[in-house]
């Protein structure tokens, strides 16, 4: 195992992917040069709003109260980080991403009662997870839960049918349709009142149209939650070209 780890470290040494400085996959200096997402609009319709709060109109359609995002996706460094996390099994990147989330976004989250708050992630179908080895959103969410000292329920939501990659679909309705009936609440959390009055933070790596978050919130909407806050590392817009 140690030999395998050694080979792995040789292939993907822990160094900043932008400047090569050892220690982190994104060093603090290069982190500062990346373009931040402003979080000054409703993530679903684009109306101006404070700290990514959903606007009153969108709150009629979703139970997500707030969406917070760290970066704009269309930056080479960001794309490389997420590519390594998703496709090259560099799971330690999740730790660095969680630290950035923690420092950047935590001050924008107002938790009424941290004792009644928990973290989960957007789910991945079991087959896909077996092939990839892990759900990258779960990796980030797990690290984040340690930093925030909040309970982590990685299996709160379950993907019950495989779907096409959202990235392959170029409009919101196709993405919404792709996810329809694909997610359910894990049976072990359907017990009466288990989630009642809780705040749930749902973590994902990239948000595009928000279809995944919306589907997750739909599943959670019957659980009498206090609020749902969606956290994404990067925001990608459909007009942007993507290589990953
Ligand atoms: Zn650097
Ligand atoms: Zn809105």
C-alpha cells in the first residue's frame, strides 16, 4: 500500500497546480488570483440578492433558501483542479477545496442554530461511484463537515437510477428531465421528524443551471426542514465551453 501511495505521490505530488509551490494543490497566493463568484444574485433567476439568497419568486418554486459559490468555473486553474478531483482520483484535493470553501463562504452562512444543522452532498449513482471510486461532492462535504464541526450524512440522498452526465446536456429543461425521479430520500432518514426544523447544507463541486440542487431540494421538501443552503465550489454557465 505504501509503495502504491509513493508511486501516486510521484505522479501527482502535492504542489500548487498553478505555480508549483509544494504543500497544497492551490497555494494561498494563487488562490487569491482566481476570480470569485460574487454571490450577489439569486442563483436561479439572476435577480440581485444579498449573499445568494433565493429571491421571493424562486422561493415559490424551490425550498433552497441560499446558494453560495466560491469561484467562476471558466478559469484554467479551476478546471484543472476539478478535473484532477473528478477524473484522476486525487482525493486530497477535496481537503484543499474544503479549506477554501470554509474560509470564503462560511462567513456568508447564517446558521440560526448550528446544533440543528447538518451537511450532505449531491448523490452519485452506486455504479458510477464504483467506477470512479468515490463521489467527489461527498469528499468535499466530508472535509467541510470536519472544518465546520457539523454532522455529515453522505447518504441522506440516494441516486436510484443512472443518468447522463449533466455536462453533456445543454439546456435547463434537458438537465431537469435527465434528473427527474432519479433521487430519493434514504429510507433510514424518512423516520418521523428526524429532519424536522433542521438546516441542511447540500454540497456539490459545480453548479450550472442548478437542476441537481433543485431536484435534491424537491426530495427534501417534505421533511419540514428549517432551511436548505446549497454550496458549490464553482459556477459554470451554459454558454461557456467545457473540456471536462
Ligand atoms: Zn500557487
Ligand atoms: Zn430568483
